[in-house]
């Protein structure tokens, strides 16, 4: 990855947006754990509710852009939404077959897939990037306490979790491509709407209950949508224009200690004594990758 200089103020803005995004997506795990609804239904509703906000906004503010999208831009945004749906559709079921620790550790292979995708596209991925990914992965494994099993059922869950990580990386890569020329609002609208539609089909075919929850669960769903989905994931989509998918995929590993900290405060779940050294490894690995990774060259006309 060749290095491209960017203004310090722009880099600081990216860091600030990523920090806010990480804080909000870290609420996702604790909130989903507190919602008494099927996980795939939660995934559908967070995307459907976000789409209910974004579609009218895009029609009012981005109608001309929507009309002017090229076939490639439209197709890539839809493909990104399909990859996001596939991420939810593999990662969530994996939890039913294997341990939470194994599923979390294996879906955290997303940075490895992101680097492989970058390399397949002809981008140079240097040794320092791979070293940083390895260090960060060691931190993720230490934090999750992965306990891979050899049973047939657990193996299926492990495969699904790995697939979830790969699909998440593909989602980031497709989003990074379309964000070079399409605004955050337009891209996010098409992506989330596609994800919601595909997950709706999966839920209907699978007989997943999409209603019948109590009022507190609907409030948690609204909080999940407003925080992790509309603010968190959408802010990641903002910085996808200038930050490589490999760096963002690695940054998302920090959601693990972030969610643990929130669970400690809100749910009284005491974190492991390994949490601090694991977080240090995560940050050290991320620092190595950021130092070695390139940033995409900003277009001459800003895409908001």
C-alpha cells in the first residue's frame, strides 16, 4: 500500500469520527443481548428502521444524485447491502452451533480477509501490515478466550463465523469502492434497504417472529438503530472514503473491549483480567497497520 499524504486536520477528523462510531457500535452487543427477540429479527429491524429514516431523507436531499447514479454505482451499493445481509445471516446463526468465544474470535478474522481482498485487487500489503494484523488478532484471541471445538456441530458454527468475517470484509471493500463517488446518505440508504429486504425474506422463509415483543424491547431496538446502526455504522461509511477497509476492519476489533466495558458498567459483567493486555495488543496492532497503510486520495470535489 503506497502512502498518500493527507492534511493533519482531515486525519484528526477521521479519528474523531471513528472514535464516535466505535463508542456507538460497542453498545450493539449489550443491547442485542438485552432484547428478547430472535437475533435475525433484531438484525432485520435495525436495518429496516434505519431505512425508514434514510429513504425519505435521500428522496428529499439526494434525489438528483439517486437519479444520476451509474449502473455500476447502484450495483455496487446493492452488493454491499447483500454482503452485510450475508454477514448477519452467517454470524448470528453461528452462535447457535459454537461457543460465543469461538464465534467472536473467528468473526474477528475480518481484517485478514480485508487485507487479502486488497491484495487481490492489486494493492500492495506490506509485511508491517501483516505483522500488525497478527498482533491485533492475538489480542482478540486473548480477549475472547477462544475455545475451538472439534465436534461436527461446533465445526459448522466455526465455519459460519469465519464466513461472517469474510462477508463483513467484502461489505467494507464494496462500500469503500462506491463511497469514492457516492455520498454517505445515498450509499447508506441503498445499502441498508437492501440488507433489510434480504433479511426480511430470510426471516419470513425461516419463520422468524418479527413482532410480539414488549415495549421495552421496542425501545431497545430504537436505541440500537439510532446508535449502533444510524450513527455508528453510518460514520464508518463516512470515513470509508478516506480510510482503507483494512484499517477500518482492524479498528472494529476495538468493539470487543468497548462492548465489554459497557457490559461491565450497564450489566455488571466484570471483564476478564486479560482485558487490559488484550486491549494493548489490539491498539499496538492497529498502530502498526495505520502507520504502514495508505489512505485513499480524496477526490477534487468532496463527497459528503
